C-alpha cells in the first residue's frame, strides 16, 4: 500500500509499506506508542504516515480486541541488529531510498521520504532514555540519548544534530508541615549517644566523636570539642537513629563553637534498615546550604518530608575543616 502527503517545504511524503515480518520486533527506536483496534494494520500505517519521523513500525500481539502500534524513527537498514525475535509481534518496514545501501561502509544512510532521497552521516541518535525522577522545586528532570554509528563505532558522537541532554522544570508543591516541626532529640539528648554514629571522626579521638554533634553543644575540656569532626573528605557522614520511623521536616546546623570551622554544604540520605539508602530526593540529590560562621543556626526546610528511621547528613563542602552540630525536626507519622 502507498500513501502520499505533501509537505509545506514543497516535498511530497510517499510511503510504500512492505510486508510485515511475523514474530519479530524492532527495538530501541520507538518514538510513539498507540493502542489500536485489531487487526489494526491500516490504522498503524496511517499513524506512521502522519508522523514525519516514522521510518518503520511494530505491531504487538492481539489482546482481546486491541493491540499496540509502535512507531520507529529507524529501521533494519540503519540498525540491522535491532530486529529481534518476539513471539506474537510483527516488524513492518517501509520501502525507502536506503534499501539499496547507497552509502559507504563507514556511513549510515538517513532516508528522506519527502524528496525520495537520502543523506550519508557519521552518526545518528539512539532512543531517548527515561526522564529522571525529581520532586524538588529547584531540581530539573533530565533525560539523555547517545549519538552512535552502527557501522563505525569509532564515530561515536559524530555529527548528530540536536541535543544529547534534555531537561525540563520540576515543580512539586511544598507540603504544609505545620505542627510537625518539633525537635527530635539531638539537643535535649532524648536521642542517646548510642544512636549517633559516623563514617569517621578525626584521628579517632573521642573529643571529635559524632556524639558531640548536638545543636548548641559546647567545648568541654578533656571531653568534647563541642561538635562532630570527621576526616577532611567529601562524603563523610553522621548517622542518626531516630528509634522509630519519624517524619523529618527540617534540619538545623552549626559549626565548631571555638574555631572558624564549619560545613558549608551537605546532602541527606535516609533508610529504614541501614542497608538500602535513598538520597534526598530521587535521582537528583538535593544540596543544602550549610553554615557561614561558627554559631549561627542555619535551618533548612525539607520541602518533601522524609519518612524514615535513619538519617544521614553527608559532608560536601566546608570552611577550614568540616565540623558540625545539628538538630532534626519533625514528628511521629500518623
């Protein structure tokens, strides 16, 4: 079957549909998917015809009265290894100017159905990856794609027109945490010393241990420096066991009470079993601004509250040496 459509640039898109290949499908290049009534061949052909980037299509197995219709932006002449066996599916190619293999062996043929012509390029885009998960107002969602050549791997990234990385704003409404901002026990010591651990503390001296990381804590001679002092390295963390699952809505920090040493940026992760940890939040790690002096309390609201038993505060940047005092705020979830 042949379909024709005149384009605005003067070209005429002509598609000659070839016989479908049963129990095969074309993977990695789907640009749109539809649910259509079975048998659906002409319906899927029409959808391909109306989509300017459609070069081939797949039909899924019949399920009741319906089946899937996948539109592809490439075909087996461009990616011969991407036709794979799949029971009940049908891969449906379209006659195009690349079927005679007109390009040199180190190039890939790109058909132009509007002018019944082709171009020979070094690389073409693979399918877009999935959008990353994001739930914070200042954290955009992103997705990536690779520019590759199936005939010449050394040409990876060559001559693909367009962007390899796409992003879009992520706007999630901040939740109302009124009534859930009670101090959870670092300062008043209802969180016990045994519930506070860390990845390290300087020279393993007890005066720098994480148990000193209580908000408004002070220097005690032969006791504590008044704060937690980890090894000077990105990724060191202090871990707090809240005793049970809590809703955490805010974190407050200070620096060392007696010296110009403090954390200027940190991230947070959480867990319910200390084995599986989740960065706050999703695939886009939130970076919290820390302190700018020794004693001012800097509080950061958790826009999307954390519900967990274990909290880690992870050092990213610091002034002179990373030292921290802290408090967690929240409530017991209903």
